[in-house]
């Protein structure tokens, strides 16, 4: 009991100590200076201006969104730089165990060389299938083939024939009946 009283008294003293007052030892000269060298000595002068450049903010010229209570939606936007995106989704098999969204969409932007990149895509319970001028044809073909594979209906698995006995490493099939 004496331990608990001493511990409580020590805890009260710690909580009662002032937080704002800290003891600070000031010496005339620092023992070691812990400052980083100036940035000019670390990076070459030509890199510093490049780090400070920013991409311009692109304004949105047109945008829209429509949502349904069942989860379906449709949205789009178009930027001042010519970029756009549109996407729509419909609910398939609503209210069932196999409900999912079937999504179709596309987007476009201009790359660093000024070439327009356009991508169209579909997504559903079978996967994501992109097609575009910046996506390798092998990827688009493989994704499309994968989404067209026949469905495999999973059957419930039967319980295992060897059930471990709690408290030991003996399997039920290895037990000797008396």
C-alpha cells in the first residue's frame, strides 16, 4: 500500500510542475554548431531555379455530376488546356448478391511534347480494360481477353476429412478407437 501512495505522490508532483518554465543553460560559445551549410554550397546554381518553377493552374471550363440513389453516376469535366475526363457507371444485378458497377469512361490530355493522349476504359466485376494511344496493345488485348474468360462458379468446399483435435497434434483419422 505504501508503494501506491508514494507512486501517487510522485505522479501528482510531476503533473503539478510548471510546463512553461524550462531551465536553460547558456554558454558563451557553442561547443558545436549544428547548422546545415548554405544551399548554394550544396546544389549547383543551375538546379535551384528549376526547383522553383511550378506548372500553371488549369481552370475548369465545364463540369457536371449526376448521381442516383442506387449508386449509378455520370460525371465529366473539361479543362482550359484541352484536357477532359468523362465517366459513367450503371448498377448491374441491383439488390442481389452479385451487384456491381459497370463503368465506362475516357480521358484526354496533352503530354510534354504536345501530343494528345486519349484513353478509353471499361471496368466491371471482371476487371479493368484500358485502350489508348499511350497504352501498349499487348496490355489492352490481355486485359480484354481476361475479361472475356468464362466465369468459374465456386462450389462450397466440403469440410476437411482430417480435423485436428484441440490440445494435441493428433489428427482425428490417426486416433485409435478403444
